[in-house]
């Protein structure tokens, strides 16, 4: 029987553990935190905030993988009345529809964007500067970067397409991602995976193949390999609970600068106590900007879209997610250029900044499948269809 060690019990580590155990391997997971889930943890208590994921995209590979195993659980559908309360800020005013020029970039027939040119230059050629800028800023909802227009056109276009597809790809596990994590952990447990929490690994084991399913920063330290870097986003997070007011927006996308505010109780009432709404603003910030800059921009958006919000606040939290929102690809690079999964000597990387395709946590999922198939010496396709 193969033995395999997985370091990290987030989405990548749990995917790797389940996949390896389903193939008959004896698996041990080490997680330094006292609970599993990593960035997919949901806070306990009255305000069920997510550190990382909210949206589970149903066009991606992990959707069907989780569904085949009955691990998604109940979803919180967005009522049509709430969906109609989506707003966009453009030229300082709130509107319901995107500017016409931006729509040109969302057409199914739009050309495939190139890898080696920045999005802003390519999209300006397609739709003019105004449409290109609005589209770049909209895409921040799925890439969390302060200057999406400067990233590879192909990279931004993929996120734009996924985030604007109809019917929407984004689905919301009821109660946050904690339920998905719990179901994944239960599945791993039932397959005989040994899961050790509060078990921080400081040196790689040498007696089994290892899947290092940590953030890329943690993998760099663990492997002592300074080449393990890749750009990511830096974004201010503003979590707010507000007393309910009828007619509040469901979400506001800033087309004047990257930024997004969503009222997550619109689709899932279980996230906050009765009579209150839970919102999260994510405002990407440049390297020279501070958390306060991001918060100030979030407050401008709130002033526009949430009447009397300042008087309705019942709870508030601010933070910065730095390098925690997955890979971004600069012009001339694609996922294939990111740090390779196979590090040699039986060490494999899984996570959202390594060489695997997909959007956000799909990269963690895809890289975990590949890491396990390499570690067990099996064809990746066998595992995907197992
Ligand atoms: C604000 C924000 C919003 C996001 N929104 C979305 C979204 O809407 N949809 C989506 O799909 N994705 C989203 N993401 C991305 C998603 O959160 C991540 O891609 C995903 O959770 C990464 O999972 P992972 O398992 O690769 O890494 P992690 O979740 O970081 O897990 C790594 C684990 O390894 C553990 N660890 C680290 N070092 C060690 C060690 N030495 N020994 C033992 N354990 C160790 C850590 O404690 C952690 O639990 C978002 C992220 C952020 C920050």
C-alpha cells in the first residue's frame, strides 16, 4: 500500500487526502491550525464571515468532483428580487447595467485574448478605453488585484467570462464554506485518512511522498526554496453587519476603480442574526496604499449604495488579505509558468499559486489532483474519473 503525507488541511490538502485515499493510499494530513479548512474556514458566532471563498463556481472542475461525492451540501440560492439589486458605480454614479462598450468584451463571440499583452492594451483595441477600464475593474471580483488592466489579457478575460456568465456560475454553500470543509473532512475520515491538527510541520518527512498543500509563502519556507514565488493580490476586507433596511443593494461593483461590496445575507439569511445583514467589501490596494485607503474607498461605495449605513452598523471588522487571494499572471505568463507541482525527491506542491489551471480555489483543487497522481505514479485522468 502507498503511504503519503499531506501538509496543510485547506481545500488543496483535503482534496489531495481524499483523492489519495480513494486510490487506496494510506494518508496522513498535518494541519498547523486547530481546525481544518485553511482560508475556506467560516467564522463561528453570530456573524458567519468567510476569510476566503464565498462563491463556488459551478463551471469549474471542483464543482463536479464535489458533487459526485455529495460534498457540496445545501446551497443558498439568490432570490431573483435580490439579483435585480446588483449595482455598478460608473463615473461616480450608480447604475443597473454595464456601459455599452464593456458589453462588447463580454460577448461570446469576443476574440480570445492573448497571453503576452496586458489586458488594458488588448481590450482598448477591442472596445475602446472606457469599456476596457470598466471591464478590468469589474474583473477584480475574481482576481483581487489593484491593477487588473496590467495583467495578462488572457488571464483577465478568463476571469471576466467566468464572473459574468449567464446563468451565473457563482453558487453559495449555505452557512459558508465551513459545511463543505466539514463534509470533506468527514469523507477523508471515513476513508481512513489520519488527520492531525495543531501539527505544524517544520521539516519535510523523507519516508513517504509529500504533498505540500500550504500557501506558496509557507511552502517556500518549508522547502527552503526562494524560487517559490508568484504574484498575487492585496486587498482590504471590510466586514460589516448592518440593521436591515428594505431595498439595500445586493452587490456593488466599482467600475471606476477595482472594488466589490456584497451583501451575503441576500442569498443566505443564516449568516447574521435576524434583523441584520452581513456585508463584505473587498477593495484591492496598490503596494504603496494602506488598509485605511481601501477602507475609505469602501466607505465611498457604501455611501452611494447603502442609505444610512453608518447609523445602522452593529458590527465591523477590517483586515488586509496580502498574497492570500490566489495567483495573478502578468503579461507573457500563464499558469504553466508558475512554480511546478513536481519538486523532485517525492515532494509535490498543491495550492492556488502553482502550475495548474482554474480560477481561485480551482487552482488548489486541480493542483492537488495532479500532485496525488504524480505522487502515486498514476495517470491524472484515471484519478479524475475514478
Ligand atoms: C478574500 C478572499 C476571497 C476569496 N474568494 C474566493 C471565492 O469566492 N471563490 C474561490 O473559489 N476562492 C476564493 N478565494 C481563494 C480561496 O480562499 C483559496 O484559493 C483556497 O482557500 C486556498 O486553499 P489551499 O488549501 O490551497 O490553501 P489554504 O487554505 O491556505 O490552506 C493551507 C493550510 O496549510 C496549513 N499550513 C501552513 N503551513 C503549515 C505547516 N508548516 N504545517 C502544517 N500545516 C500548515 C495552514 O494552516 C492552512 O490551513 C478567496 C480568498 C480570499 C483571501
